[in-house]
C-alpha cells in the first residue's frame, strides 16, 4: 500500500512539475482602442519565457522590423535586429517565473517604433466578472512602476491563421 501511495504521489508531483504554465500558448494582442493587433505564441525555453508574433493585422508576412534598432541588450537572437522579420522574432524575452501565471524581469520591444520596455506578464483566469474569458495582462514599464498594460485574449493557431490570411 505504501508503494502505491508513493507511486501516486510521484506521478502527481511529476505532472505538476511538467504542466504548462497558463501564460503559455496562443494569444491575440488588443490595443487600448480594443483593436486586434497581432497573434502571439508565448512559450518557455529553459525556464525563460519568450513571445513571438505569428501574425500581424494589416502587415504582409514578409515585413521586416525596420523601425527597431540594430541591437538591444540581451536580445536572444544574434544578428541585426532591424533586419529581422516581424513574424517569428522573439519580441518578448527574458521573463522569469515568480509563480504559476506570473512572470517578471523581462523585456519587450514594440516593433512599430523600436522602444524597449521592462515586461511583466500575468495570467488572469476567467471569473465571469472582471475577466469574462482567460486573459493575459502584458505590462510594459519604463521604470518605477510607470507603464501601461494591455489585456490579451486566449487564442488558437487556427484563429491566428485567419489573421495571417487577412494580411
């Protein structure tokens, strides 16, 4: 009986350790005017959180991020950033987990103007009140808590493909 309990406990612990964080997955970014701007893939690699744009509203698939600078401190991809494609480049990087669904100490670049911000991401579970659906709060800050948040909606690869087809 003890072996059975230990095995069950071990399986439960392993499942908890390897379960995906709720921020991981596909999201659509929505600006302050309520307009859908992009489809994102948020993922972990070696315990660090990244985010790549998979589709951008109104932008061709081969758009190059020419508005950004040539380099940024700790950017996760080598090469000239201002020659990288808008789609598939990790514009969010370096976030570390504070707790499940809470990530801090990262960076995000706005590829439209090249500005870089400190980044925090927090998962907001649908509660039927303030959050009608699962929501990702993406907060960009310039320092000392000064910044703004966008509230992104959970998505699917199929929904993001529709954004791609609209470009």
